[in-house]
C-alpha cells in the first residue's frame, strides 16, 4: 500500500515538476534574453554614435572609428565575448569583424524598443550567438544615410544563469518531493496500524481457534473485512464440527459390526456352525456394515453439497418417478397397492440430494408397510393458500410457507410412530422398531434443511386408530426460467 501510494503520488508530481522545470528553463532564457538584449542594443547605439560620413555629396561613404575596447564595458564577464560589424550605405563592410554573417532579415513591425532594431539567434565561428541589428541614421557634411550595425554576443553567460535558476528550483522541488514521500509514508504507516494489529492478532491465534474477531475497536473501513472473516470462520467451524462428529460417529458405529464380523469369522474357523450358515451370517453382517458406511458417506456428502453455490433447477416429479421405477421390484415383491400421482414441480436442488431424499423416505415406507398394504406417492405444487404444514411434524428449516411451494407426500399403511420415539426422530443412529441404522431420516432432515424446506412425519388416524404414516416434504418452488431473449 505504501509503495503504491508513493508511486501513485510521486510519479505524477515528478512528471509535473519535470514539465514545470522545462517550462521554467525556457521562461528563464526568455527573461535573460530580454535583459541582455538591452545590453546588445546599448552596444549598437554606442557604436552608432562613433560613425561619420566622409567624401562628397555625390559619393558619400561611412567612416567608423570604434575601437574594440569600446565594447568591453558591455561585456558581463570573461565567460562571454562580443563581436560587431558595421555595414555602409551600399552594403559594404566598414568596420568590425568582416566574417560576421550579414543580416538579411526584416525589421519587426512593432518592436519592443523605440529604435529600428531586430534580435535573432545565429552561429559565428562555430558558437551560438545572440545578435542585435540596428538601423542607425548617420549624417555629416558630405551627406546622410542609414548604417547597419550588428552586435553579437556568445551565450555562455545566458545559459549559465538559466541553469542556475533551474538548479535552484529543482533543489526546492526535490525537497518538496522528499517531504511528500515522508508524509505519505508516515500517514500510511499510521493509517495501516489497525491492519497490522489485526494481522498480529490473527497470527497469534491457535490453529483451532475459529472464534469471531471482536468488532469493538475495529475501524469502519475494516469492519466489512472483519465481518466477512467472521462469517467464513463460522462456516468453517460448522464444517469442522460436522467432520469431527462424522469421524466420532463412524468410529463408534462401525466398531460393533466389525466386532461381530470378527467373532463370526473366529466361530467359523472353530467350526461352531455349519459352513453355509456361518457364511450367510458373515454376509449379512458385511451387508449391514456396507449399508451403514454408505449412509454415513451420504450424510457427509449432504454437508459438502451445502457448501456449494446455488443448486440447479430440477423437476422433483421426474426424480420421484425415476426412484419409484428403481424400487418397483421391491414394491411388487411386497404386493402393495401402489399409487403414484405427480405434476410438474420445479425446485432448486442437486440431483443426488433429491434422489437420496426420495429413496430414503420410500425405503422407510416400504420397511414399515405391511404386505398387501397401501402406499401412495404424491407430488403437488401448492398455491399461496396451500397447507403450511402440520404442527406435529419435525421442522428442518424455513419452508415455502404462504408464498407457495412444492409438496412431496408419501403415505403408507404402517403402524405409524410411537409417542416415545417421536422426540428422537431424525437424530443420527436413532433407529425405530423396524431396525436399520437410524441414519435414513437424519439424511433426509439434512437434505431438506439444505434445500430450505420442512419435513413432517405425522400419524394418520381415524376414530383414534392409526391407519398409517404421512411423510410430508415441503420445498420452495424454483422461480420460472428466464424467457429467452427475442
């Protein structure tokens, strides 16, 4: 942050200073030229005062008696040199340096001085010079005319003064840049102190410490970051707790079938039972352990799906029909009076989770439904005034409520739920009278909760007699798909 601020501030300021220094150097040169051009003009006028006209009126000619020492008074110091040239009425050389390039320019229409003078830059003897040319009227007894006087000066003193102004300014600008850099560094150091304190606080935490960061004292700019960190830690804490619970339950539940399996193997080796019976018992134990492991993995997968993003839009009715078709042999074997009623039921959920939900509930109904009994599987879309659920059910999240939703109802003709068992329904490994691991309803509860729905298990009674059990799942209806653009 400090580096970016320093670059972001010092770079444009530095470029501005560079552009300003270039402009300042040019302005200084113009100002110095203006000052020293006055000296050149004064030199030319001094030379003009030393001119005279000789000869006759028919053939007048210009005479100059100007010693070079007359220009020494106008030289600023020994770092610059001055040259002059006087040209007569007819353009002939009269006095001075005859190799000084003659002037062929044009006088400005409106000059800065009350004289016929022009200033220009030229090169003489390989050096850059500043030249002042003066048109000087000269009169005498032999007649009158206009002389051309050129005075040139080398530019060492001018360039030196301009560089001095530039260097002096650059030193001050460099000091300004240094002050800006120090201020930015200090301000950023002070402003980021809470960030460093927060970093040290997080770094000092134990590896398993996922408690929220205290909000009091956190600057307003860091509050969204701290809130996001606390939310992420809260999710991680729940995930870790679920993993610990899963490992604990797995080790506890698998210990019993493994111990039974070991005892059965030892018994078979000793010949306590006939070989066929021993193998059948071992197979039954392995099947039970396999089913238990699969259910525990399913319970863990539900939590994994919960951490993913928004689930896709699926038709629950289609999933129910597929699961019912898969379990059709079991339904036929139990000689059940089976009825399947569905209508389009769009919900948001992962296909595996919906299939697992329907499969577990249907398996539970098949387990408790007597042979030749009745089993009804119904999927309906409830309107805004639809049934909001039974108060005696087992809630598992926020249902569709009065806003409409999807209802899955599995009605069997089994013995229902005993009052003593109802408080433990849905808890892992809380098996009912029908046997099993007790994980089926726990898996259903987790799936329904992850989908934002409710699960209710209600005895169906008539005249005080239990006729069966209704397992009712209510899920929020998925919004209609966005229409395709025209």
